[in-house]
């Protein structure tokens, strides 16, 4: 059963009701709503081990399949009387969608596994086209084994996904396990940010299941004035929290432990535009989008 969870866009002025700012200081101040992550948990996980079995992934749950993960498990006799073994995990994408990876040619594309907290956005290498990309491929035709791909034996890694809908671009992820020889895989969950052109953090799940949405929203307020980002209501955060700032292509432009700053982040070289502020606590990830003039 799919469990679909989302964080609604919240207008930041609702949070600012409890925050007093003088009329003179509010000039030039820019605040922003929470990023919106739509998360789907597969319960139970989808385990694929049979030959030519697969999983259709509808990333935004709109009834249109966006990607297809395929399993190949083929064992048989060769023309010369020997035996062969071939295992493989592949992914195809539909409707101009793309996956993060590298390529040696149009026909040989290799998705790259990402770690939790990696940023998925414009800065990644994206592979499209009508051909299957190779996550893990093993073959042995009796005269030596060969393998290709980056996903052999991975557990709880993330595949970066780019979704194209009505001329707009969205970013997401799917979490996978792949067996050691590539002879099976497991799809656990997936998510995307439903605001166009906004990077997503690998593993960001939005609001946890079963928790009241209004109560689960962290009270952190982020806003900018000129070239400085201000963070309010941070006293409750764990002192081991790491703060990172990314531009819209996913490049990290600032990184500091929470204990290393007061409540402001100076970015003197920042160009005008949107930025992602990410706070990594020991138990959660908090993201805010801020516009700098």
C-alpha cells in the first residue's frame, strides 16, 4: 500500500504573527514559504527478483508512469554447449524525464547512487533518451565474467530523478537496494518537490506519517536582508546541527555548524536569486527557500 504524505505550502506571514519587526527594519526584507515535499512510502517494500519483472514509478502520483525499473535474471545454455548467466537491473524513463548518472555513449548510461542529504538539482549530470540505463549488469558466458554499473550490493541509496510536466521541471529521488550480483532489487520509497526548479535533498520525506501537519512544521523562520540570511527561532535546535546553503543549481556556497554562527549568514558574493537553506539535525532535515535581492 502506498502511503502518500505532503507538506502544504505555508505562507510565512502566518508564522510571523508571533514575530515583531519594526516598520523601518522590514524594508527590503524577503521571507519565503516552506518547500513542499511529496513523499510516498511503499508498504511493504517492492521486492523484484523474477526475470523480466519490474516496477513502474509514478513519481508525482498523477496516474502517468514516469520511470520503469526492470530486472533481468537469465540462465541457460550457450550455442556451444556451455551455460551462461546474466543478471541486470535497468531503468527507463518516459516523457523527457531523466536520471542522474554518467554515460560513455547514448546507449551506455550508468545511474549514480547518492547518499542521504545529497542535493538533487540542476548541477547534477542528467541522462535522458529512450534507452535503458544500467544500474547493475553481470554476465558470464563461460569464458569469463564481466560487470558494469554502480549499484552492485548497495543498500539504502538514492537515485536522483528529474521530472518534466507541462514544460516545468521537478526534482525527486527513489530509494533502492540492489543485490550483490544485480540479481534483484528493492524499491522502498520515493519523493519529489512539487515546486518547479527547486532542488530536493536525498532522503527528505517531508512530514512524518501519523503526525499532525501543523504541529510537525518546525518553527524556524528564515528571511533575507540584502546579502544576509537571518535565522530566527533556532534556540530549540540541537547544537550539533549543520547549516548549509545551496544555490538553485545545487552548489553549496556556505557550510557551518550551528554553534559557529549567531542567527545570520553573511553571503557577500551571492547573486540575486533563490537559495536553499538546509539544517541537518541529528534526527531531521529542515529546509527553507530564501530569495536574495
